C-alpha cells in the first residue's frame, strides 16, 4: 500500500502557495519525500524563525503514520503549475526515529532570549544610566586611573563630551 498524494498551488504577486495532502490508509508507517517541481527553491514554514522539521530548499521529508493524514504547505517565488510537487519517495519504515541535525536541536530549544522579567537591571536602574553605558564608563575610569588611556579612548571621550554638551544646550 502507498500513500495517497494530492497537491495544488495558488499564485499571487509572483509567489505560489503550495498545499499538499498525504494520506496513509495502510497499517504501516511510511517514509515520504515531497519534492518541489516549481522553478525556484522552497520557502518552508518557519515557526519562531526556524525552518520547520523535515524541510529543505528542495521539499519535505518525513513520515506519515499508519492510518494518518499529513497536511503540508509552503511558498515558492515561481509561477504556479498544475502539479507543483511530486511524491519522490514512499517507503515503509519502522518506528525508529529519523536522524536529527543540529538545526533540529536548535528548533527544539526554542527562543534563546531570557524573559524580560528575568534580566537584572543592574546599577543603571538606580543612577538612570543604562548598564552598558555605566560599564563602559567604569572601564574608561579604570584606564584613566591606571594611566593606560589610548589615543582612540581620548577621541571617543571627546566625541561623548561634545554630544553631552549639545544635549545640555538643548535643555537650557
């Protein structure tokens, strides 16, 4: 028994939106490969900015469980055609999990940014000076105290003094 495959495409403003339905009425899990037949690379789904599992620029590879239906969709910057993709592979497979890539691991980790509530405000919260700016000034003060200020440091300080002076004149 093979997977039942159907696909279609709709074009709008030079971009084709492709839909694919894979139905496995059999009793065995099937490994499938859907290959793009349009004249441009696949623009796969990107939840949270990371390419979804199984996708590459040529199409999709994954599994359809026994008795299951899998719906897929992708975009492509190419003219639509009657058959936008083909079922390039349809093989029975065991229940072993597919080989995972680094991209799979990154996708599983999710958003790497800490929640805003979990980021300490540092000394800048008390002084009104943002923490990165206060850290930079601390470094400059340490170089002045040690006598290791460079010509580049001097130019940067002169630029900061000039900018602060212009801001002070605006407030007056």
